[in-house]
């Protein structure tokens, strides 16, 4: 069995796989903050308890205890786990999943300042899991890896060459695990090999990105050096003239830490609307006539349309436009507003679009120039597959 861990700054999400089948999943929340909640679902039954867990090592020990507890049917003992897969957001130059060793840890540490919301927590999860399960192979699966196939014309910035050569300042892209998974699933739904498919995939959730996939390989994506570039997101600003940063420092009197706190945590459709970082609440407010909320939705949709249109131009013939993640899978209104933009060649079947909530579906009309698909993402399954593959060759 493969245990998949997705570790945040105060949380540990986990899922246990037996081959391709999920047998248990759960989460530990509020780690180190008191009133920790542990929830686990096995066989459709969810159990929850409150406790106090001080750190990620203790959280992972609690996960193992729950998986092997008297009420669990997932595991009889931890020894049934064959390998542990870790989601890591930024892998820098690492273009494949890696068996974790000191060199891999150093690379994750090196890129922690670029993904400050993720890599430090990922490292704490690795440390805790290795302490709890020291004899197992641990595999890092990177959000950036799928985008390592981008050509230089897509990943280079217009900076002097030494900043790339000496400091690796370039566009990396993120959400790669999700883009690759839904790309493969969409190709299957279209009855064609992924390696021969040209797709535009839209991962729309709390974080948002669009990827251009040509013959199964990422050739461009909207996120860049960090997960801050690109689309408007829940609390992230997305594309921004860097001169704004200097203006906020020089004229508004903010320090850099405060500027980037605003850009990462107080912007996006939460900042624009003043309503919420939950798009459902923003849409509700917009429907009730809130002008700021409607502007936030307009900007969100407009950015998606710009990127989809740009990638359609880059790719030429497109086999499908794919929506995934929390918003992409569950917001028919957003899909419709994107797909009714002129010039995209997309035409939705309104009934199919309204009905597609969190499930696989083709939601375009039969004669649409570009098929539109909804594909629920499953990053944990993708991580489990890659972990099994790497662990088998270790």
C-alpha cells in the first residue's frame, strides 16, 4: 500500500491506496495550534475527534494510529505500507519524482523562499514521516515537474542572462500534478492517446492556473517563478506590474514582507470583492447587485479567457478545453462565462454544463469546434502512482 501525504503549515492531509483504489483518507487540522481535529473516512464512514497535537511528527504518528486503530479497517499494522509519497510544491530543476535523500531535501530547502506557503511545510512533513516510518522509501512528487518540458521561449524572463544562469530565475509553473492527471483523463474521454493530445487545462480552485499541453507535454502555463503569477486567485493577485511593488514600498511606506503578505493573502477575488475568498459567496453577492463582487468575477473570468485564448493561438488545433479543481468542477456559471467568450470556438450544452457538478463530463455541444470537458482532479492518486513507480525501481 502507498500512503500519500499533502502537508500544509498547520495540517496533514493523507490518503491510503491499495493499487489504484483508495481505502482511507483523512486530515489532521490545526496542528500546533491547539484543538487539533483528526478526521478519517474508511468505507464511507467518517470518524472525527478533537485532541492536541504539537507538531507534524506527532500528527503523522496520529495518522498511523488512526489507520491501524481498533475502529479502522484500512491497515492491520504500519508494516503494510510499502512507500510514502509526498506532495512537494517547488522542485526547482527536478523534472521527475525523486526518492528523497539529503540532496533532494537541499533542493526543496533552496526553493522554499519562492514557495513560502508550501515548501517549508512540505519539509516538515517529510521530516515527520521519515521519523515515523524510517525504513520505508519516501518519494517527493513535485508540482513543478510536469512543466519542465516547457521550451526556453516559454520559461525565460526578459532579464540579463546571468540571473538565469547564476540564480535560476525563470518560470517554473505549478499544479503540474493536477494538469497532468486531468490531461490524461481528458484524452481517455476523447478516445485518443495522451501523447497525441493537444489540450488546454484550467485548474481553478483556491490557487488557479492554466496549462497548454501539446502531445502530452506542458509547453506553457500561467504560473511562473512562484505560484503568485498568472490568474486572479482566491487571495493571490496574479499578474502584476512589478513597479507596483516598488510604489508600495516607496510611496505607501510598506516593507517587502508586508507587500508580499498583501499579494499572497489579501488580494485576488477576496481583495477585489471585499466579500470572501470563497467564490461561491462572491457569486452570491454579485447576483445580489454588489458591484465590487461583480467586478471580482469579471476580472477572474477575463484573465482565464485571456490565457485560454493565448494558449489556443500557441497550440493551433486544440483537442479539448478542460476544467478542474474546486471552481472548475463545481461552478457551471464560471465555465459558461469563459466558454461564451467570442473567438474561443467553444459552445456549451447548457443542460450538460449545469448538471456537471464534481463529475466527469463532456459539456460542449456535439458540433462544437473545441470539446469542453469537466474532469475532477485526483492529485493524490497521481502521487500514489508515481510513488509506486519510483519505489519499485529504488
